[in-house]
């Protein structure tokens, strides 16, 4: 795994704050600046989606399913862990535990990447709305 999960969550938090700041600034900027910011947001959203697609391909079929399938898989893993807790207390296999941890870390990393892509798409959608509002106001004034 390239980054620790805490680093990915920190990146997610920073991206969410950057999206919030971009929207606040865009509401106060001239039309040309808003259009440029919107183009940057579009490029960032496209790059984030490409990264998620690459991650899905590299993880393989287990992560290539739909988001609901991913949630179902995580729920099944949790149920399996609860059912086997008593048995595993006495016969923990380190190798199996490591593989389980790696699989769950990959699932968490994918979920964080998906959240990053969602934030970038949300930022783009908000900037599109601001551009549309600015255009409507310009038309109204003319």
C-alpha cells in the first residue's frame, strides 16, 4: 500500500477543505476567474476518477464490483469475524491475520479514494452551479 490510511484520510480532509475554500472564493470572483476555477475542478475530478479506476483495476475483481457489493463484502467480513472470535482466540494464524488485515486495508484505501473522487465531483458540481447563477444574473442585467 502506497500511503498509510491515516495519511489518506488526512488527504481527504485537506481536499474537502480545499473544495470548501474554492467554492467560497468562487462566489466572490469575477466570471473569468470562476470559469478558470471550474476548469481546474473539472481536471481534478477527472484525475481523481482516473485514480479510482486504476485502483479498481489493480486490486482486481474483489474491488471492481459496485459500491453496494463492496459494502456487502465488508459486512460479511465483519459477520465472519464476529462468528469466529471465540474459535480464533486459541488458533490465530499470523499469516491469515496479515492477509485479512491487508484485504481490509485495501478496502479502506479504496473507500478513501472513492470519497476523494466524490469530493472533487461535488466541487465541480457546485462550481457549475455558481457559473450558471453568474450567467443568469448577467442575462438578467442585460
